[in-house]
C-alpha cells in the first residue's frame, strides 16, 4: 500500500471528495476547493497506509476498548 495513486486515480478521488463535500466547500474559491480535495485524498491515503501496516504486523495491532472507541467518535 506504500505506492502512491496514479494521477488519474488521484484526480478521480479529488472529484469524488468535491462532490461529497460540495455544500461545505461551496463558500471557498475553486482553487482552494481543489487544494482541500487534494489534502483530503492525501490524508486518506496516509491513514490507509498506517492501518495496513498495523494490520500486517501483529505486534503493532491496537486493541480498542469501547471507552476508547467512544472517545475517537467524539
């Protein structure tokens, strides 16, 4: 999962982010919408990479208690 997305895939993901958050981003200029969408794709990719590493290395796996999950959801 360490590889980066192709330009085409990245652009598709950015467009999906723009569609998904259109109401929230509507007040931003178009160029800032693009920057934010790119940041969201980068953050998603980074988080996914970390989770894949955790999953592949049992010594890194974290046991989440109900209490911890409740804090994460806040």
